[in-house]
C-alpha cells in the first residue's frame, strides 16, 4: 500500500478492548445481519462521492478550490439560516461570500456560519462567536466583523500564477511534528461517516472497487456514507496515489489546453458558463475551475472495522502519512484474504 511510508510499533497502537476478527473464514457462516458482522464490522456497498476537505486546495480566495465554498458554510440572512449546499441557494451564497470577502469580512458584510474552514478573529485577542450549536460543535461566524476564514498556503495554478487558499478542516485530526492538524484529503485515504455516527471517526476501514482495495480511515463526518477523500479515489481507481494535483482557475485563453483536457478523475473542469465544455468547433466563452467532483457512481464496498489507532479524543496519535493502517489491521487478524471473504459474504446478503 502506497501510503505506508514507514512502519511503527503496531502493538502500542491497537486498543486492547477491540476484538480481532478471528481466523480467515472459508465459508459464509458469519453472514452480516443488517450490514453488521458478529465482530462489529460494518459492511456496505455504495457510490463514492469526493470529499476534498483537509487538503490545501480545497477552498480558496475567490472560490476556485477543489470544492465550492458553499459546501463548507451556511448563510445567515435576516436572522434565518440558508443552507448553502442546497443547489437553489448556491449562487446566492457565492455572491454574498464574494461580497464579504471583498470587504475583508468586516462589520456590515454578510454573515456565514462556517463548519469546514478554519476561522480566526478579525482583531487578535477577541473571542469568536459560535453558531448552529445544535448541529455540531466547532462552528463559528465569519463576516460582519465576527471573524474571517483562516488563510492557508499560496499554491501555484496549473499554468501560471498563484492562488491564496483558506485552511480546510476535518472532524478527525492527527499529529504532525508535534502539532495537531487536519487530515490531508490528497494524501490519506479517508471515509466520511454520518454525523449521527461520529463514534466511528478514527475507525480503520477496508475499501474495495473492482480490482483495487485499500485500507482507509474514517476521517470526516457528513450527511451519510458514500464519500471519500481524493487519495481514496486515486487508490481505488489507479491502485496508487497520483503525483499530479492540478489547480485552477484557468482563463478563457487557457481553456482546452492540456491543463484541462488531461484532467483525470476525481478532477473535473467546471466552466464558468453552462454548456461551455471543450469540443470541436466550440470557442470557450469563459474560464473554468478545476474541482474534485469526479466520484464513482456505484459498486464501492466498504468494511468499517471495530479497530482504531491510538487516539486522544478525535486526534490520532501519529502522522497518518507514515502510519500503516494495513499493519494495524493485520496485527488484529484482518488479512486481505479475510476481508475479501467478508466482502463476498456481505454481497450475498445485500
């Protein structure tokens, strides 16, 4: 597995209270009931949408990142919450966000409740204001002088220039060089679990699509199962992490060059104008962004194991880029052969 860059002491990472799956089953004596095996493992076969949260290019100034700003915020307008991820609200939220951004989120600008971006006070030393507490913890206002999104790295475009990013967050964190940070969707195969099943965060999972399988971690929460990180998509599609992570936006003059035509899933071109895709005889009307939205429509089998690395709350005690999830699973009795057998037995009951 490509993400296992070095081995670490596995014995200290496995929670003693978790039971191993036992020896490899040669039959389907242990069939799952309602998607759950006797050892507590959960199995499901779903589509797999893309969740880019946690990677540097996920959200940017000007809304040109791998995902739209609307997917990480809600607009609060005239005392009412407007869910920005709902399609009919996308344009309103984007327009209001650009308005607030253009005025540095100072007093008088539109207010947003942020749940997928880092937030900092407008003035150092002031306290951030929480929002939508009943939905989830750690949500804060930006705009109207109450806060602003935290600025991240400056990244190069696919062709020329740089673009400023915002810090993208995940529900699960890990430690890198002694610091607690969000989990990079471009380097760590991660699964999304429903908000109502947050106890699954940090669970090791085995994910299979076609001839490829990979060990992943439940790194974020969302509306439901069936979402995974950029790294998970690359492992499932190509069997390895890809070295190229393209970044937009591309101008109209840059349209239909190799930077756009050579995009590989999960990356897609999302033109500024409808029906402005590259095709023979068509002259593009505007620019395009590069989004990480090329999901897998069906047939992805996930087995979420009753197994976690050493954790402190929602923080993995280690760097997930150097942690071998496969070694932890093997030490607990979950071999590739056993997991394939479990997947085959699960398929008979779904």
